[in-house]
C-alpha cells in the first residue's frame, strides 16, 4: 500500500509539473505571436511587459528574459526616439541580459542576445562607442559560434557587423554578400530546440541579400 501511495504521489507531481510547463509554453507562444504585429515603441513596450509577467512566474527560465530584452533592444533602434530614451531602454535590456546569462551561460542564443545588446548600444552613438564596444560585440559573437557554430543568428550578426565595418572603411563588401546568400540558403536547415526558441533573423538576412542585388 505504501509503495502504491508513493507511485501515485510521484504521478501527481509529474502531472502538476507537466501541466505548468504546458501553460508556460502556451503563454510564451501567445506572446511570441505579438512580434508579428508590433511596430511601434508602445507595441514593443506592451509585449515586453507581457514577457516580464512570465519571467516573474518562471524564474528559472531564460527565454522570457531573452524576449523581454529583445523588445527593449528593438525599441532602442528607433531613430525617432531621442538618445536619452534609447539609452534608458538599453539600461533595462542590460539588466535582463545579465540575469539571462546567469541562468544559462552555456546557451548560444544567450551569447547572441548579448552581442545584439552591444550592437544596439554601439548604434546609438557610433563615433563615441565603436572603439570600446566593438570588441565586446565580437567576443559575444565568438562565444555563440564556439558553442554552436551553425547558429544562424550568430552567423548573421557576424556578417552584419563585419559588413558594416567594411562599408565604413570603404572596403569591398561582396564577400559578405556571398556569405549572406549562403546563410540564407541553409537558414531553414537549422533545427530549433522547441517552438518557443529564437527563430528571428531570416528577414534581416534577406534584407542584406536584397541590398547586395541593388
């Protein structure tokens, strides 16, 4: 009887945990759909708030922090927002990236978002920030590629940053055009770990390829 009770108790715990995880995945899936319909600062702020609610509940999960940070970084890229406000978004994103890095230091996507953060920070004021921030971008991309050499977002950020540097110094960018085309051709071969893992970046690579064809 005692053995049966232990088995039933274990099954109940598994059922409860599984139910919680199903709810987590469902909530995350609903929020992720919001990226497709978001275009304004207000949209991304609302979406960031929704991911924050999930992050506060699921404190051992890094993905809600990842997407919350992603929202603030996208907000920081808005050229119609003043520099002070853009930096305030970056400050919030920095804290989220730090928390995410503590939770999942071995995840390639965490290093990708770290690189994306440093890129966003640089873009706000390139003349003042390029020298100190560029090495941080390269280091984060290097970590991501060391963990997962075929991660398409890490490869995209490497190509984008190297192409931007080449363009700034008036160098030939055609090698990066070829790399972008190659990346795009194999983008869909990358297997996501789950339906809620990061999948962004393909449209940006398509944009690079189109700009190369112009």
